[in-house]
């Protein structure tokens, strides 16, 4: 099973937003993250990196 951890990078600092993310959906408010157990969180930013092999991470960059 391949689940990802989503991070937001703000001014060079990476912060973990959510782990065990099973699904990501784009919306006008940002990205809706849906966890393995159904938990949900919306995050603003744009995707700068996705690593499916190494650490299974998604990096979003924000302007804040």
C-alpha cells in the first residue's frame, strides 16, 4: 500500500500537514487531503515535488 505524507514549505521551512494520505483532490480552495481512515484537511499552495519511491511525500509551496 502506498500512502503519502504531505508537507507545506513556507519560507524554506517544511511542516508536516498530514500523513497516511490516500487521496488528493484539487479544488478552488486548494487541495483536499483524504487520509486512510477518512480524515480530511484542505491545504492551499502549489505542488513542487512528489516522491512516489523514496519517502512517499508531496511538497506544497505557499506564499505565506
